[in-house]
């Protein structure tokens, strides 16, 4: 039996209410995660490995360590363990269809296009975006910015290698044109180097002020605000909207409603919003 398996089988104390409260406060303050009461089991399952492998005798000792670790490393590991990284290629496919039909033809008239996948997780979303845009314009004109709070997720996104089963949802022409098969028969696929070269990945916490003031024509920020409370959602949406160019589109997850949120974006269709074009319309004169 491996050491890690052995560690997992050792009996461990339950997460006390006070420990849960401490982790809850920490997660909320550091990355906006709103852990509702009732999530104790989920939290203890996700942190157990970290607590055991760090040699801590209790969750309390572990919490104390995270709070006092000035390097920030333990907090990063806690975030990596608590964040839900679930994602997939072509997730919420109607968004990519909208992008292909309504947005890509307009962007194809431009000399350069930079799109942002905020909370890109392990990269499936940003690469799907890249493939849709690549069908409409040359790779060299596309720039991709992928950000996430999780370093672990970002490392996978950069690597851009996915098990064969994960890419099976992609249309065959994409599989052959935009990915390299690894092995024969292929056990995994890697996004082609020319497409990877157009992407920049950066660690970014959406609840903090953004380190830039850019104007993107397209921002995907999907399935992350669902973990935030209303006040945090309000702030994040305002900051995303400020980073959209007039006429630019914001795509959010279908489970993420803007109801009760004060914003200046136009509703386009479910989970798609747009910054008003303005009188001149500029490049968005469709
Ligand atoms: C469920 S995944 C969504 C991935 C992708 N956008 C999608 O819809 O398939 C949520 C991602 O949000 C990231 N995340 C959570 N809190 C964040 C924050 N405060 N700032 C930036 N990213 C965050 C997590 O690390 C995770 O990778």
C-alpha cells in the first residue's frame, strides 16, 4: 500500500463547528467563496489530504498554520483544495454557437483580437474559444488571456494536454486541425503549439481590483460567480463590465442570474450580456 493511501485510511477527527467557521471566514475573505452551513463534510473531505500530509494533528492546528503562514503558500494550497475546477470542452455549447454566428464574423474584420477567460480553470473553456475564433480568423491575430485563482488549474491550462475521453465532444475537424494526438491510438491530445503560443495565463483573484484597465470585446466569466454572495457578485460584475469595450459581450454561466444586481449591461439572451454599443457603433456596426 502506498504511503498516501495509508494516510487516507487513518481515522481522523471531525471538523468542529469553530474550525468550519474559521475556514469559512478565510475562504470568504481571500477568494470570495461563500461556504454555506451544511458544507462541513465537503470542506473536511477536500482538506483532509492537506491536513494529513502536512502532519497536522487536527483541523485546528492546520487553520492556525494557514493564518500564520506569511509566505501565502498555505493559503494558496487551501484555495487549490477548496475551489471547484469542474469544466469541459464546449461546456454550455450555445455560447460558442452565438460566438461563431454573431461575434466571430465582426471580430474577423479586425487586425487583432484579445479575449479573456476569467476563471479559466484547466483551460477547456479558453481553448474552445480559441478554436471557434480560429475558424474565423488566423491564429496570429488572436490573443487569449486565461486567468484563475488556482495555480494548479493554471498549470494544467498551460500544459493543454487532455485525456482522449475529454476531447471526444469536439468536432472531428477541430481534433485534427487544432490538437495533436499523443500516441497511436491516442490516449491524450495536446492543443497545437501555434495556438498555445497565442495564450497568456495569469493568476488573478476576481474579488480584488484588476491589475489592468483593458477593453475586451469578449469576456467569459462562467460558473465562478455562483460561489460568491450577492455583494461580491455585484463588485465582480462591475469590474468585468468596466473591462468590456462598448458593444463587447460578457458570457456568464447559465446558473448565474443577474437578478437583484445593479448593472449597466444589456441582456442579449440567457447568460449573455453586452455593454451598450453607443451612438456610433464603431467596429460593432453589424
Ligand atoms: C467551476 S470552474 C469554472 C471553469 C470555466 N469557467 C467553466 O465554466 O467551465 C470555477 C473556477 O473559478 C476559479 N475561482 C474561484 N474563485 C475565484 C476567484 N476569486 N478569482 C478567480 N478565479 C476563481 C476556480 O479556481 C475554478 O477554476
